[in-house]
């Protein structure tokens, strides 16, 4: 955990009576109230207390990678009020098994009267500096459309998505039929089992978040139950008590829907045998949550919010989960693209070896118009990556405008899909197209971030 700094460490004087400083433990009440109101109803009449609790937990509760000083605060010195804030939650993700550090900005917000003054930009400059000092190669954030593109991010990794079903679609037990599996809440004794199945699932995805023992303990019982980021971990077991799988769900519905956001079973256990039990449990639990919240209409739906691809989707009939839950996207920033490509070179080498371009030797220059990268291959292996600037005489063998190359790097789109959307994304030759397809195939990601 990062160590907290002394009271009100000033980072920058922003002028007009505003100062940018680090958060402290004493800011817990003000930060929780600020974020609950700012991220609640648009008119401010209904604060989102779940976000307020998340904020308070980050400040007051022990966290494996976060301390109060990881909040940035813009304070109006005339009133002492917080007028803008955000934070940085450090974590490690994996790119096809290769770990790398990620800084996750979150809880970004500014009071209406203080917007368009560059306050978020000033804070992001600080967060990016902190992230670099921690050796984090990537920054990632979930947020409103377009906004974070202003700070060097692009939307290039799937976020959310899944399948949704309603009351008439829920599988029912036949008369006198017993539930074939039981569901119970997980305990610390189950965390090793859960971690093993989670690691099994990571192999399906290009990007995923890594969790060590401390983070698993925090996921289980480190947050307050009403924290919007809290998930209930559940164990699926036989009537004899043998664990066969786990799933996770929020501790309150998302609007009218309760969704499983993680779901895995042991090898050798058919998904079709376990999933009806999970769906019935989600519906019953969701109805109880709705009743506790006083939702007069009860629960509206249950879902598997497991990304665009998951084994369960192929084992559940469409008439049980008839609606597709569309995906959004993560914003990703890669400040040192050549460095990141060098870091994941073992993955690129494996892809080349298994591709039609196996054994390729040569330079592959990729233009981003203002700058670019040069990849040097020898006998099919990536020997070097360096920054490179295109010229009128040498525009490279392929080009991508703005940050669209990140869509290939993170498996979000194929080259053909990017070219279809951006006509100024091109590959000069069949060889260049083959290299792009070999190095950067489309591949799903499913990120359960550290929050």
C-alpha cells in the first residue's frame, strides 16, 4: 500500500483561489458526500450513496494498492470546499499472460460552476506522473463518451456486455425435482479454489486483471456491503458439499437487473448442468434485493454480464437469455508504445511463429502520421522496437490515424474493421496486411478491475 502523505500536501497553485492537493484521511466525509452527489441524479436531488460508500471505503479502509493520498483534490481556498477530484488505483493486468502495471483513474468529477477551467486536465497530469513513477505502462478508465480522448486515451477494449433473461424465461424445477446444486456465500477458505478457476478463465482472454491473495481477501470482505464495487462471491457445490464452481454478483441490482459478473466451473463439469441453478439463485436473490430497496415492481431481469464471449453463452438457449446486452468500452492510454511492444514481444513472437509470416526478416514501419514505430524482425522474432517518424519520402508500410492502432494492439478490431471505419488506416502491400493480421489478431478481453 502507498503511504499517506502529511495533511494537505499542496501539489500546485492553480490560481483564482484554487489549489490542487493530495487527499488525506480527514477528507473522508467531504469526498464521500461530493462523489455521492456528483454521480447521483443530474439535478443532485438523489445522491448515489453506493458511490459515496466506495469513496469512503477507499479513504478509510485498508486497501491492497490504494491510500487516501492517491486522491487528488482541487480545493477552493476561499470556502475550503472540494470543487473537483479524482484518484489513481494501481493494479496489474495481463496481456496474454505477460503482466504489466496499470494506473486506473476513477471517481472523476467537477462541480458545474468550476468546469471548463482545466481542473481535470491538471489532475490527470499529476495522475499520469504518479503512474509513470510507479512503473505502470498503461492507464485505463471507464467513463462517459468521448471525454477522456482529450487526455490521450482511446476506447479500445470491450467493457461489459452479456445476455439478459426475464421472469418467464427462467428455468423451473419439475414437480418433486430437487435442486441439483447448492449455492452458498464464499468464505476465506474458498479463496484458493476461486483463484484457481479465475486463473483458468484468464487464459481465454487477451487482457485480464491479476489478483494476489491480498486482493482476493479484499474482494471477499474488505469493502462495505453497500459499496457499488462490492461483489458477493458465491460457491456452487454438490449436495454432498463438493465445490464445482463460483460466481460473483453485485450486492444490489443495477437498475432492474441482477447480473453475474464472474462465473466459472471446474473442468469436467457441464455448464448445462450448473447454469439453471445459478439462474434460479440470481432471480431469488435479486427479488430479495429489490424488496429490501422498496422497488415496487420487483426484479426486472437477471443477466450474465460476462463480456462478449463466455462458455456459458453457448450452453444456454436463446429463449432463456433472449436479449443481448451490448458492450461499452474501456479507455486506454499507452504513453510509451515502443516500450509496451517490447514488453509483450514474447507474445508477438509466438503469434508470428504460428502464422503464415513465420520466419519473416525485415523492418515493419507503422505510421501514426505525426510519429510511428519501427519493428525489426529477424527470422520471425521481434528483435527491436523503436520510435520512428514518417517522412514524405518514407511513409511506412502501414498507417493508423490518431490512436486507432491501439484497437489492433488490444485485440478490439481486425485491421479490416479499422480500415472500414477509417479510410486513412491502410496497409501498403499484402505483406503488410499479413504482418498486421499475424501480429494483432482479434481476441476478447474481460477485465474485472481492482476498485
